[in-house]
C-alpha cells in the first residue's frame, strides 16, 4: 500500500482538483507506476498568507485559525505545539491569579503572547517569501529552489521551521540571507516588491 500526494505549494487562484489530478496521473505515468486500486482519495486546501485575525479579540484561537500556518510552506504543527504553552501560561496567569484578570487585559495578554510585534514582522517576511514564489515561472522556481537549498542548512532550516524571530535576525541573520536570495531568479521586478516588503516590515511596528 502506498500513500501518494500531489501538491501545489502555493498558487493564486488555487489550483483546481482536476488539474492536480491530471498532474498526478502524468507523474505516475512518468515514474512507471501503475495504480491497481484507490483505497481512499483525500482533497485538501490550506489557506496560506492572508491577514492575521483581529488582535486582540474575545475569541481565542490556536492552530490554523490563529494565522499560524507558515505562509510559504503550509507547515503548522510544530509551530502550534511550540506556541501552545505560551498561550496556556498567559491564560493560567490571568485566570489563576488572585487578581482575577478578566476581559480586555486577558485577551491582550493571550493574543499578544501568541503574536508579539516581532513575530508579526517575521510573518511578513515569510509572507513575502510566498508572494515571491507566486511570481516565479517554472524556470525561476527551479533556480530559486536550487539556490535556496544551496544555502547553509542553518538558514533554510530556520526559514522552513519558523525559527527566525527577532528583528535582528531579519537584519543580519538567516532571513536577510533569504531576502538576498530573492533577488536571484530572473525576470523579477524587484523594486516594487522590495518597497512593499519594507512597508510590510515597518507597518506592524507602528501599529503594534
Ligand atoms: C496531506 C497534508 C499534509 C500535511 N503535512 C504537514 C506537515 O508535514 N507539517 C505541518 O506542519 N503541517 C502539515 N499539514 C498541515 C496541517 O496538518 C494542518 O494545517 C493542521 O492539521 C491544521 O490544524 P488545526 O488544528 O488548525 O485544524 P484542523 O486539524 O482542521 O482541526 C480543526 C478541528 O475543528 C473541528 N471543527 C471544525 N468546525 C467545527 C465546529 N463548528 N464545531 C466543532 N468542531 C469543529 C474539525 O472537525 C477539526 O477536528 C498537512 C496537511 C495535509 C492535508
């Protein structure tokens, strides 16, 4: 028994299931794999990027609905597990304290624990990665991934596992390396997106 997965990493609009299926059939044919029977067929769409939920608000969220999906990889599980204690501590601190912290201060503490300003800025960097991928043609995508995985593992590990956190990381560390990398593939109107990126990074600081 074999689990087969055909994926479109990111596209706008989302790739139709018919197209995904066509690609899977072509891939299987190319690999010389003949399917005898299908036990189960699963379809899935993971919304990537987009705005964060309104912060703070009365309803608390964790997982996909808290904006935690990595905008350029679709990963979520490890990140959510890492954030859960932060959220639990904020809630326990407020509800468990003799000061009985409730209402707005509680929502602020919980949401800002999940999404401090620095993490919102870092998310913008990841979102930039997603927007960048959307602009590449096949040739550009191949060159991009060759260059990306040609970086020292420390950098792409950090990017893929959402480990970049502080603004200094963005300035001097791995995220900056990734940013530099963004300039490599051809036919890309850099100035436009770079300006948007800078605005994207500064805006949450101003409005945080
Ligand atoms: C094929 C595939 C491979 C993936 N691989 C990875 C990977 O390698 N790494 C990674 O990090 N992520 C991966 N993901 C993404 C990750 O699995 C999902 O993003 C994650 O499971 C979402 O978790 P969640 O808790 O936010 O939502 P869900 O897992 O969708 O949980 C939401 C729950 O809420 C329930 N629910 C919905 N509406 C209501 C309602 N009104 N009342 C009560 N309950 C409700 C649902 O039944 C569900 O149980 C993958 C996803 C797919 C489909």
